[in-house]
């Protein structure tokens, strides 16, 4: 790793080439990170997230960092919305054919019952 710039308070590092997140962005590293509990991490790694940019050196809502694992909730919430939308769409698409099949089965059963009583 090598220094990639920054201020005297925080020095930024880059991960060697070839290390990519799932959006094909290189991971970034930071030194001397102050965590929410007040502790200091000497080095942390973060992903720029889906948009490929970070305005806060790893603290954007879509950035995933080693010092704030709760950031993944940004993507989990979106994934949950997508799953719910897909489920609702599937339910609507399947509702009419299933309803039709039930009605056909009821009609066939009623005809069978009518024939057997004759």
C-alpha cells in the first residue's frame, strides 16, 4: 500500500490494483479512523458503493466500510423493497390464473355431482 494524499490528520491509502468490489471499483483505505464509540482504528477499508464516488471518505450512506458495518443496511433495505415488489407483482400475475383454475375445478366438481345424482 502507498500513501495517496490527504491532510496531516488522516492519510489515505490505496489497495493494490486488482482488488475490486462488486461494482468493479477499487477498494480504498484510510488511516486513523475515529469510530462512533470513540476508539481509533489504525487502518480501515471501504468500498465506494454502487455510485463509485464518496464525498465523505467512506461515510456516504452507500459506502461500505470496515469501521461501520451497519452501512450495508442501505443495500439491504433496497433489496428488501425489490423482493417485496417482485413478490407483489408475482402474486398479481398468478392471482388471476389461479382464481380461474379454482373456478374451473369448482365447475367441474359441480357437474360431476350433478351427473352422479341423476
